[in-house]
C-alpha cells in the first residue's frame, strides 16, 4: 500500500498530537512498575476510524513515544498501540451480521485484540528484564488491562460525540 503525501503529513501531525497528550499523563500509584493514565492513543484511534487501519496503527506507534519514555518505561507500549489502532480500524471498516460496527464497539474490540500483547509484554519486560515475580505481576497486569479498557472507552465516547462534527 502506498501512502500519499497528504496522508503522511496527517499521520505525522496525529503522532505529534498523541505525544502532546502523553505529556499530560497521570501517574498512578502502583508499586514496582510505572503505570500512567493517558489519552495519547486518541489520535491513533481517530486516524484508524477516519482514515484507515494501517494509518491508525502507524499513528499508534508514533503517538505514545513521549509517554513511554517519560512515564511508562516499557519499550513495547508503542507496538501495543499499533495493534490497538490497527484492530480498531479493521473492525470499524467491517460489517457484522450485515451491519457496520460503530465506533465504541470497534474500539473495545481493538482493546480486546491488544490484551494478550499487554500481558505478554509486561511479563517479558517487568518479569524477565526487571525481575519482578509473576505472582506479583498478575494483579498489576490486570490493573493495567482494566486501565487500558477505561482509556479506550473514554476515547471511544469522545470520538462518538465528535463523529457528527
């Protein structure tokens, strides 16, 4: 697939917007790992829905670099946001039982697709690299996953509200 110059500029601008939103992350008081509440994936989801899955995935990859470096420290986070945005765009472009899937279910399905990646990468990064025991990590990962669903739900509602405009 060839990306046009106009789309490339849009992707870069949305990536910048996600990084700006990442500066406004809220650090959550979780011991042993860095967890931040952020809406930096909003531009990626917007791009995935309004432009396409690949473009949204690229924005997802770019848009979480600042929050990852500054707050989260897990280098796999941008790749997870690629998966989230790509899957969201994919589901939004598809029909299920003859009906188009709307924004909120598409975003939730995208987060469901990203969930195994979250678990795997937190186990790899925090467990193998940082040496945190798996018995300690399981409730932390469950909290991270819950937080991710909350973030995506908020993003989806914001996008649904903005849809008519």
